[in-house]
């Protein structure tokens, strides 16, 4: 055992020597992961951990069907979209079939950051505005532009970026719209013309905010009345995560101008997309072309198609809804018994568990890691637990998560 632990420590030393110090590792005691299967990760010592954090392997780690289809395509052809190939066309057709009929064009990219970056570029080009509204703990990407629209990073917001302090508990479905209106008034007072409202439709980095259903509709109406555009960032809530359909915006009865998606799209393979209305795509095309060498390559498209197959064939949206409801009931029971849980938010298999502080949340996250369950933290001060397992998670695995959380909460109460 000592040699194995030393091997992991040596690997971390090698990592520190060659990878940029800007990288960071999860948990006080990082995990040397060597294998993933379903909702489980296995470390170098042979211990397994319930992955209740990663939304990237939406259909489960290393799903055999997705792996087979990806490898099959890699053996046959991998090229870009300037050749006529079937996979990116089929992928675009499948994505549009899940969207409102107004959405008619797909641009394939490599990451959600690229998709959001492109959406902002198009919105600014077509509206003539520069102002962008985001929430105060939002995360939307890693490009220079998107870092300035991701206040959760702690970096300065970009020029003409305005933030809304989103309420953790909405008073009514009009409240968020009122906040958007107030933000637009601030823009006008400063002589900034609005271009877009950019929101993650589960507000995952804000600590998961989902209720009341429909609260995004007044916000969309306000942003349209101001001549700007609505961007639904579906990187976290998309692909059935909320249990209310394929997309988080569906719960609000709206048709965004842009829908961006990424991480879960290829179940871990780098593939992403921007979906927009045909009229918007045509207006953009009249100004400039867009080409991305790896965006929509045939192997990435095959991985994304296989992921859509699994979501449909295995009923993962339904499982997110039903097992997510079971998880929520278990969390509600724990909240009644423990002061360390002060509020519950979220939908489906994306649950935000509010704690009194970031320090409490960090202790819970690390204690659960030591007991074999991986979760994360988010929201203001990182005080909310982020519980977000792959969609095939079973009730028995949720029971394990709840049992471990109960043990940790009892220990926390005894501090």
C-alpha cells in the first residue's frame, strides 16, 4: 500500500514539474484516477468512488456503445466540415429535432467556451450593441472574452459586462425579469447599448436555481424589448440533466435566440455546438464566414450521435426526472435533521445544497470524498454543495450517497 501511495505522490510531483501551476486538483487529498465505469471512478489503490459531480460523462463513464461508435468512426475517417460527410449533418438534424421549430441552424465547435464566444460575437454584430448581462457568480468559459463574463473566477469583468445578483430564492416568476430591466436601465444610464443576456438555465455556478418554472420568460421579453438577444447556456443543464426535457430552457416556455452546449455532448469527447434561428444564421453569414478545423469533425460527431442514442434508448431524461426526485426527497429528509443544510435548490439530477458557509461546504465535500462519494461546491463563497451525478445513476447508488452525506452531517454537527 505504501508503494502505491508513493506512486501517486510521485505522479503529482511529476505533474507539478511539467504542467502549469494554473492547474488545480480537486479535494484536499487528490485522487489518482485510473479507470471509470458508469457512475464510478476507480483510483490507483483499487478503491472506487461514486461520481456525483461530473456532468461531462452524462451517459456514464466509458459507456461501451459510445466508445465503440467513436472508435469505429476513427478507424474509418476523421476529417473536417469542408468535405461532404454524413456525420455532422446527421448530428445537426438530431439536435434540431430536440429544439423548438424556430431553431434552424447548427454551428459545431470544440467547446462550450467557443460556442458562447461565437454567440456573443454574433449578438454584438447583429444588434450593434456591446453590453452583456450575466449573473454575479456565472461561469461561461475560458476564452479572454468569456473569462470577462465569468465573475465566479474572481477575474475582472470585461468591458460593458453588467452583472445581476440573482436571488437564491425567487419571490415570483417576474423577479428575474425585473432585475434584467434594472440592469438595462443601468446600461442606458452609462451610454451602453445592450447586445445580449447570457444565462446558464440552471444557474449552476450560482448554486443551482430552478424555481419557479417560467421565470426566464419575462427576462427574455425585457431583453428583446431592448433590441438585444437571449443566449441560453446549456453546458450544465442540457442533455436531460434537469429531468424536464433535453434542455434547461424548456422548463421556462421560451425560445432563445441562441442555445450553446458543450461538455456532456460527446460523453467526454470534445465536441460542442451553437444552435440558433435560421434568420440569425443567415444574417451572420451576410457579414462573415465561420470555420473551425476540428468543430464537427467526423469522429467527434460520431461520439455525439452515440451519446444522443444512449440518452434516448436508455431513457436517461426520465431517469434524471425520477431518480432526481428520489434524491431530492432524501436531501429534504436530511435537511429537516441537520442545520448544516439551510436550503435546497435545483431540478432533476442537478441539486444545489446550501450550507452556512464555504468552510462548511469544503469540509463536507472533503469528508465525503474520504468516504467514497465525489461532489463539488458552487455559489457565493462556494457555500452550496453541487450534486450532479451521471444520468444513469440508480436509486441504490443515491442511497449510498445519502447515507454517506448523513454520516458527514452528523460529524459536522458534533464539531
